[in-house]
C-alpha cells in the first residue's frame, strides 16, 4: 500500500513488538519487503503494549484521515485487502 499510495499522501508507520532476540529477523523481513517507511521498536514488558494501546494483539492496524482523526481500527479478518485499499483510496480522495 505504501509503494502504491505514498505519492497520494499515504503515510505508513509500523511498530514492532518483537522480542529483542528477534529484532534482527524482523529487520531482515522489512528489508526483504523493501519497506521504506518508518519502523519503531516498542521496548516494553511482554504484552504491556496490549493494555497501553488498548488493542487485541498483533497484527493490528489503524487508519487515520488527513485530519488526523481515527477512521477505523482494523484487526485480522476484519477486512479483505481490497476492502482496506478501498478505505485508503476514499481517505486519499483517489477512490473510484
């Protein structure tokens, strides 16, 4: 999505909750995917982020509009790839 829509204003930011011992694997994965967006590491006690961010667990996504307001929280199985893309296009004003 980042590669396709960055030119239209989509900003992607990821937060990795991998354990310290797995960070190299996570970084290798991001490089293999040619991820050019910011990735942050959450250094905390195991599972603490679930309560801190009030989320059910990874993977987890949030879509914000250009106004910075939350459009939708997205958990696995919530949307298909095509449905997510439609939401993004709608927020960017590129929808068909």
